């Protein structure tokens, strides 16, 4: 295992308050965009919940007409992008 996914590195843990905050922001601010894009499963960087979570990712899946978070993972190299802005393609 590499350093960024080592389960023995206990300093990288989310407490229940962190998980609750991320989940609330995900459900209130992110899910509608995922539905509009017909998402079913995926991994998102958690910086949408604040800078404190920029190295955290959540794993989600669809559940009926909604989404559930099935896990969190710490990744020092995780980066985000604006999922909900239009994609600009360059003319080639």
C-alpha cells in the first residue's frame, strides 16, 4: 500500500461531525447536479464542504431516485474540478 491509502495512518480520520457536515452539503448542494447529469456511481472530492476536506473523497451510488454515500477515503493527491460548470471544448 502507498502512503496515501494506508489504513494504519490514523491521523486521517473523519469524525461523526465531519461526516454529517459533508453528507448534508452533498445532499443539499450536490445531488441535484448529479441527477441532472444522470450519475449513478462515482467518487467526488469533498472540498465542496470546505477547504478542510480537500484531501477527502466520498464514494456514492444511486439508490432509487436518490443517492447514498457508501464511503470516504483520504487521498493526499486528491484534486477537484467544477463538476457543474459547462465543459468548454476547444476547436481543433
